[in-house]
C-alpha cells in the first residue's frame, strides 16, 4: 500500500496532504497522515508553509502563533480557529498598552520623588536655623522664669534681698537638710568661690595636697583591712620531702 502512495505522491496523483488552517499572517499549515498508522494523529507529519519566504535564520518562536506552534509539536490535537487567534491577538494588544501605561506612571512617580527629595535638601538648612532659634528662645524664656521664681543670687536670682530670704523660705517649705549636709554644702560652695578667685598655681597646689591626703587615707584603709600575715609554721616530720621548696627535681 505504501508503494502505491509513494508512486502517487511522486506522480502528483491523489491527495497526500491536508490543509488544516492559516494564521493571521497568512501562513498555511498542513498535515500528512502516517502511511502505516493513519489513525494515530501523534504520528502524522505536520508542517508549515510561510507566506513570505525568508532565510532560515530569520525565523524564531514569534514567527507563528503559540497555538499553531503547539499543534506542530503534537501537543494539541485540533488546529486553532481564527476566532481564537483574534482573541489572543487582542489580549496581547491590551497587555502592551497596560505595560506602556505602567512604565509612564513609573517614570512620572520617579521624577516626582526626585523633585521632592531635592526640595527637602534645599529646605534642610532653613529648618535647622529655625530649630536653633527656637531652642535659643526657649532657653531665654526658662532663664527669665527662673529669675522670676525668686532663687538666690548665686543661682541666677534677681537681687541680694531675695538671696537672703531663700534659706528661710526653704525651711518654711520643709526643704532643709541635716546640719552636716548643709555644712558640707557650705564648705563646697566656699571652696568653689575660693577656686574661682585663686590663681592657677594655687589651684594646682590645692589639688596636689588633696590627692596626697586621699592617697594616705587609702593606704590606711588598706592596712586596716589587710593585717600582717602570720609567720609560716616550721616544717614538721609529717610534711613530705617533695613539698619543700628546696627539694630536688623529680626525674621523669
């Protein structure tokens, strides 16, 4: 049977191939049944005849639609219809429009963010200067409020009369401390006032004397906490010879 079909095909007799359809570009698709298994569609030969003849290197996966490509690879049994190809073409057009619109929106948003960042960088020095001026005003207001509260003169008060009344006001409010604490504070203030009027040489001499006194106090405290160690007991007969510091080295 195959000999007759081969002869008919060579002579151009009979119908040895079947036209299955065309795509939107005008390419024609054909199918030729297998001579021994005509009912097995996966064994049929399928091929395409392009509408425009081009070099083989110019053809790629975009030369034909994906529906016809799957039919040629025998992953699809029935050929696609023109309605199916048209719907897929419209879908691709909408996809391209959406991609172009998203790209334009992305570029516009990127430009807007760049302009906003540039404006923020230009406004940063002015904002910093305004913040410094506000902090200065707040400090001045706090100092004025502190002066109005009637604190002593050495703590930022307004006059000496208010400073003289400050201890009495503190006692009336119950803010007085113990006598020794007050005395120590008075001594500290006297030292601070004396240090403010002393020369650098006098300050250095006072600091040296204070450090010597602190060192002597630390030595005395250490001597009290760490008494003199007891004398070592004499060597007894029960003490092994190897424990003595002068014992000869043991051979290994």
